[in-house]
C-alpha cells in the first residue's frame, strides 16, 4: 500500500499524501477492477476443488457476504471467483502484477478437464513453490510451500532442494 508520492514542481520537491494528491497536483489516484466471465467445462464444485488444490489460502465466500449475491472463492491478492451459473463463473480482481498472475492461473485451470489440477499444477512449474519464488522480488506475503522447488525455463524443468540457493528466483514464463 502506497502512502504518498514525491511531487516535483518548479524545481521544488515535496512529499504529498495520497489523500492530498488532488489538492496539490492535477493527478488522481485510482484503481482498475477487472472482471472476466469464464465458461466452465464441468461443475463449479469441481472447479473450486481444482482451485483449492492449486492455491494456498483459498476461502469460500457465502452469497450473503458479497455485493453480487453470488457464492464464490477468495484467492490471494484480492482475486475473487464467483459462481454465476451452472456453465460459467465470474473472475474479479484489482489490477496488480501479482493479482494478474493469479487471475491468469485461474483462467488456465478453467480451460482444462475437471479434476486435472494435479497434472496441471505440476505443468505450471510446481504450483505454490514456483509462485512464491516468482513473487519474492515484490515482497509477497505468500508463505513458502517448503520441500523441493521446481522451475521451468525454456520448457526444461529443474528441481532444486530448498536452501541450496542455486537458481533461486527462476520462474515459469
């Protein structure tokens, strides 16, 4: 979360809080909420199981707890998946590099046969361990998955033991 910005005007630099940004500049702070309707090849329940198998910290959302009135799932970085109908769901997230990555992975899960999350999880480069390594430069709040890490570079899968330090940060394209 950003507290403010350094603003330079007439060779003078001052720190401006986000709340005061419009007062001292012509800039405005904003956010982009992205929504995507995703067709599902199977049931939402099976899709939900695949999402839970792929991501850490997935929480169910009751329909009564949403402004849309739809049940769904809350994923890391504010990504939400709502059960819109028997044949599709709605994916919502605020534009952010890490949230975009989570949303992309959810779309990939929706494109595969139901129940194939285990094989897809491996194909994506090791799931949470690979996501943790990719998110590390951004100060990610994701917790390490532990055990062996794997990464994919140019289609070649590499395995490494935690603590070796070799190849840290290599991630899936």
